[in-house]
């Protein structure tokens, strides 16, 4: 790689890291986001149990779906807040003045969102295992892979749409309304793969779903930063 | 409902939907034209 | 930083005195042609072509259902292209095409959903099943209704155009992914009769009303598109006039 290209990549990574670090430190101070996400996830898991009744077998059947419902609703909550600080403090203009590409802002925000969502999932998963009596530990590596691929895809489009809806009227409704239909491939792929894994199946059996998830992630990881600049401009 | 009942329903819904859209479009066009005419007719009278 | 100034003046809105006041000759011709072609297709599909050997008379609903969804996809492809062009050239004409095509596409998708559901009721006895085709159509409908809502709720029209263009690009790229995912998820629907590697498996006589109705809907779509663009043009002109008025006062 030429020295110039190398310099550009390093610059991008550094600016991205700066953006992520900013979001993480803000969160660590107040812990607002992650607390809300965890509390909401626990609530969801409990309520599902009450809503679906005591039948152990029935719960087992729908468990993968429930897990991902918890992940997705929690993720949605986190995404909704990812541009909240900027919106409330009118910092959008400040973002634009930061030297560097819009791409690094996008990747920085994305990394932060993925971090928060994965952290939440890491805490939800054991709780889920306990409440629904499922041995998640035996399948942890496979589950983690599926969770990561799905989270990445969901967060990529989620970050883009969160930036777009930050200014809108009815933004709490618009973000889910726009995001969920677009992320149906992620939802279907993640749930189906999780289902097979929790039933003891091997990763090879869900190869096509994993490829779909990976393909989804790749496509939108390329396209989203490209169109992100059109979302941010003023 | 017999077969032709369903067929009638399907084509009926389709036609009504397209017709309604067209009628509403014409109405929006008329309103927009009126609004534009009002704005342009307001010519030299200065800002409101 | 300011290399992307948005065009405040829209030439097509202000040129010509009463430009846009009446439907163009081309539009009127297209509208008339659409009526003729669709009437022909209707007649052929309902009165001339024999009923399907397996499904009976209700198969005739397909002569509306299939052309409807294909035209909708065409409409959304137009939205995709004009959205890219808008973000690239910043010419509001492209944005006008995008929003117009999306509106008509949503109407056509709605018709597809309704006719699909009615066909389902007549064949399977239920108004809704989560089979691949119906589900995909419902998702498509939601995506583009979301597009229209996004534009409507934006803080100002320029932002709405921008956001909409981004969403339209993302949405269209998403469609094939949705297709794969939903089809793998379940297929109760009959496998695609027309778009199969071996060629159409529909009896050739049935292809005639399908093709005619498809042509008719394309003509109708084009007519509606031109009229809807004309509406945008008038609105742009009104906005521009208001802007000039504000500057003067």
C-alpha cells in the first residue's frame, strides 16, 4: 500500500476511534443508555413468559425468536439514543466541523452502537438461559458468531436511519417503522440460525443463512458510509 | 362468494384504487394551481 | 465545507408562463392509450381466455395481480435511479420523479396485496397467509410507505428529498436480500410460473392478457407519473414564488 493510502487509512481509523471513544466515555459517565437497554430487555423476557404461558415445551420452541426479540427491541432503544446527545445539544453542526470524513463519523457511531448492543446481548443471554432453562454455554461460540453478524447488520442500517430520523417529528415511531422492514433478512437469518444451533445443530447446517447475514453486512457496510454524508449535510 | 364474486371484488378493488388515486391527484393539481395563481396574482401588492 | 450548495432556483418551475397548468399532449395520449389497452386486456382476460384447468375461474385475478406487482417493481426501480441522480446532480426534477414514482408504486403494491389476499381467500379460504409472496409484498409496501412518511415528516422539503433519496437507494438494494430471506423462510405459494429458468410454464394463451395488461399498466403508470410530476412542478413554482416574495418584502 502506498504511503499516501496508508496515511489515509490510519487517519480514518484514528478519527473513527475518536468518535467511538467520545460516545463510550459519555455513556460510562451517565450509564443512561445501557441501563435503559438492560432493564428493557429483562422486562421483555419476563413479559414474554407471562404472555406465552407456563408450557415449557412451547416456550422452548419459540425461545430463539424471543431471544432475538429481546435483542432487537433493546438494540432499537439504544439506536434511538445514538444521536440524541447531538440533537439535544445542537451538536450536529459541531460534528460537521470536525476535521475528517463523514465516513469516520459513521464508523465511529456504528462501532459505538455495536459495542453497546453486544454488551447488552452479553448480559441478556445468560439471563435468557436461566429464565428459559436453556444451555447456552455449550453453544456459545456459534451463538456469538450469529449474534455478531446479526447485530452488525442491524446496527449498520440502524445507525444510518437513526441519524436520518433524529430531526424528524415522530422520530420514536419512524425509526422502527423504517428499520424493521429493511432488516427482515437479518431478523430471519439470525433467528433461524439460532434455532438450529440451540437445537444442537452444527454451523454448517445454517451456512446459507450465515452467508446471507455476511452478505447483508458487507453490502450495507459499503453503501451506508457512502450515503451518510447526504444525511449529515446541512 | 362464488368464483366470479371474488374476481369482481379483486378487479373492483383495483379499479377503485386507481380511480381514486387519479381523482385525488386531479384535485391536488387543482388546489396547487389555485394556490399558485393566488400567489402570482398577489404581484405588486408587496409581502403579506 | 460548502461545496454542496443546494439549487434554490429551479429552472423548470419558472420557465414559461403557464407551463404545467394543463396536462401535456403526451400525457393525454398516454392516458387514452392506457384506457384502451387495459379495456382490451380486461375483456380478453375475463371473457375470452379459457379458465385455468386446475384453479378454475379465480385464476383470472392473476391478470391483474401479476402485472400490478411487476409495474410496481418498475416504479421502485425508477425511484432508485432518480434518487441516485438527484443526490449526484442536485436537480430537483429528479426528486420530483422519485416521489411521484414512489407514490404510484405504493398504490400498485397496495393493489397487489389486495388482489393477492382476495385470490388467497378464494383458493385457500383465508384472507392472509405468511407465504413468501404475500409477505414480501407486505414488506415492500411498508418500506415505501415509510419512504413517503419520511419525506412528509422531514423538517423541510430539501431535507426530505435528501433523506428520501438515501432511503430509496438502501431500500431498493434491500429488496433482493428480502427475497432470498423470505423465500428460504417458507414457500407455500406456487413456485414462480413465469420467471423460471425453463421459461414460462403458463399456457401460452394466458400470457396474452398478462402481457396486454402489463403494457396497459405501464401506460397508466407513465400517465400518472407525468401528472404527478406536473403537481411537483407547480408546487416548486409556488415555493419559489413565496421565496422571491419573502426576499422582496
